[in-house]
C-alpha cells in the first residue's frame, strides 16, 4: 500500500526545487498523491477495509493542507503542481 524507495526517489527527482530538496511542499504533495493513488487501487479490491480508509482520509487531508499553504504563499507553484499531477479540473 505504501510506495517503495525507488518510486519515491523518482517522484523526488521529478518535483524537487533544487538538488538536495526532499521536503518542500511540492515534493510532499507529489509523494502523498502517489500514496493516495496506490491506496485507491487497494480500495477497489478491498471495499470493506475501513481501518485503512481512516489513514487514507488523513493522507487526503494532509495533501489538502499543503495545497492550501502553497496556494497562499506561491500561486504559480500551486498552479504548476496542480497541472503536473493532474489534480482538480
């Protein structure tokens, strides 16, 4: 259900702001999005897994808070990350 180290490294390389960046809002949002995609696939198979749904909702809320922060602080980065990840309309 979680992402492996290789996938996480690829996501970090794609969304980092500078060479040693692993914790910026862009990277965190991208990693959370990857985890959310994996879990949504899990729920297609295991529809009654309510314990994991709680964690799933926590991931969605954390991503939402990070997106709101990015929208408040840097609208250009916000729009770029939304477009690159295919979130929203």
